[in-house]
């Protein structure tokens, strides 16, 4: 194992590795390894040898386990678009190594840094080749989980053309097993923030092949627009955008972009993975009309999954059914602007969109907080009112306003006597009132010059006879009111 800081190669130029590979020079340094160029002493074949580097994330055992997992995964995948692994071994010092295919060229990250936006056909061709490699990996149950421009190498072939090669299966997942190769980090997120799927950011244990399709969509977005789909001031802000925000629409960043191609990319970047493309092969099939003529026919893994191009040329691709297969529907190139001005304009658009989404998210949170506070206050008021009503009901059940203490202190028999007397008086009054009303109702009504005065004075009427032999009722006391006459008046 090589110390992480300072980073150095465990071998020097001219050293012989495994008895047959002579080291020539250092090619590059990664987060987990140092890669050197070496030559087979018998075959005169140039190879690349990757040595494991100690890092602050893994123990020695964990690092070795992850390193060997990468070698096994790459060796199992049969695709022209995966960097091949020939051999593995260990130096006398205990440093593990793997012997790989030697590639000339540069990775896609360097390509973007030097060129910015790529031609549409070129960008689609690169992603289709990467999809072919992933189709082969996914058929074996291998999920890469770290697809990014730096892991897509543009290898120059003898005829000068370039072929995409996927590198670094170091954090790949085998089937449904999260395995010891990622288990040492518990539920930590593994990957590169700007290209990680939301379920991968959440460290979901069931990350599947659709996470790699999200990453391909993020890469194609960047190749076409020249800007990353998710940006932020730090890692946490980038992850927050991945989890909560849609990327900025592509059309303002690339005026010659067909709407159908934009919809393909945005489907890759759907946070609901059930709405993404079902496989890398179906994604390549959808992209075929926008790539180079004949590109689809060289994707061996895709053809193994979907069939030959001729057998699927009539298959409809959902909302893209109107697009003819293998036809590059590309509009004329956008007007040329000064490079710095163009990049500045694109960056302003993306930053403006990101800030707008952040403001909307903050407003939603504020509204939800206000609604929650209102609900809490309302619930508290209801509880207080219910408690008050309950106390009033309890007070009424126990007698309402209690009598004075002196009255309540009377003996029980005294209270009973008082109650009986009061009841007797009430009955007598009711009986007298009933007789009075009956007499008034039975007597004939005679007209007077002042009916109101007659009703109020209640003077005895001459010749008033009793009813059914009963004596006539006595005249109402002076000042009383005949309620029947009052009602008629």
C-alpha cells in the first residue's frame, strides 16, 4: 500500500512486475490507485498496471477487497466498451495490482473542459457506447454506481476514431448484494455528487441499474449544454438540488436541440426511477435516431438484449414514435458567439434557474411552516374551548350557582318544610289563575266606549249569569289585566 499523502508509485521506471512486465512511466493517479505504463517482456505488448493506493476511507483489508472486486467485475463483462483486465497479483511488498488494457487518449471530463458543448451527434454516440457497456454489466447484475465523465475514456483507435471505454468498477454493486465492498461505509453515499441518482444520495440499499441511467442522463445533459445538470456552492447544496430540484431546461442553453432529444435526457433524470428508461438498451434504442448512421449496429450488448436493428426498426418508442430510426434529426448549428460570452450566458441561465428553484423551495417550506403553526394554534383553541365547556357542564350538573353558605347550612327538615310550603303556594296560585281565565272566557264580550279601560278596570257586568248553575266569577281586582282582551286589542 502506498501512503495517501504524499502519493507515489510503488514501483520505478525499469522495475519488473510479476516477472514479465517492465515499468516505463506513470500514466495517472486516482483516488484508489496509481496507474503506470508497462511492456510485456516476451510479447512486447504495452499494458497498464494499476496499483492500490492507501486512502483515508478504507482499511487495508477493505481496500484490497474493493480492488479485487473491481478486477473481477471488469473481467466478467464482455464488451468492447469496458477496459479489459488481464491479470491480478501482489508485489513482494504486499501491494496489490491488476494488469489492464493500455489505452491512448483522454477521458470525457478533459474533453468537456477543453471543448465545452459537443456536437449533438458526437455526444449521443459517446453515451450510446457507454450504454452498450452498461447493458452488458447490468445483464450480469453489476451496477457501476460511479458513472461520470472522468470514468468514460475516449480511447483512440488505429484508424484515428475514438471508442468509449468505461473505467473504474471500484464501487460497483453485484446483484442484490450491497456486499462487503460497500458495507464498510454503512449507509454512506457512494459516488460523485453531481452524477448520483436521488436513491443513491439517500444511500438506498436497493440501488439498481436505473441509477446508472440517471448518471448517463446527467452526462449527456452536460455534453449537450456545456453545463452540469446540478450545480451548487458545495457538496451539500449539489446533493440538495439532486434530491429536490429539476435541472434547468436544456433548450435555453442549446438552441439547436431537438425537443425529442431533450425529453429523452429528462426522462433519464426523473427522480421517480419507475418513470426512467427500463434499461440501458432501451435508452440506446431511443437515442439511435440522433446518433451517427450505423452506430446502433455496432452495439453488441444492446443487440443481444433487443435484437438486431432490422428486427426492431419498426418498434415504437412511446412518445418518440414519430422519429424515424437512424436519422440524425439535427438542426443547423447555433450562431457562433465569443466563447467567454457564451459560457457566461449559459452559467447565468443555470444559476438563475437554480436560485429560482431554491426560492420556491424556501417559500414552500415557509408556507408549510405557517400552515402547521396555524393548525397548532387552532387545535389549542379548540382544546381550551372544550375544556371550558366541560367545566361549565360539570358545574351545572352539581347545581349551577350554589346557594349561600347560610342557606345550605339549614337543617334538612327545615329545607324540606320550606320547599313544601312553596309548592303549596304555587299550586294555589295556579288554581286561582285557572278559574279566573275560565270565567273570563265564558262571559260574553260587550262593546264599550273604551274597551281598554273596561278591560283594565274590570267593572262587574249587569246581569252576568253563572255557567252551568255555578256562581259568576268575581270581578278582577283593580289594576289587573285581562290577557284575552289585551291580545285582541
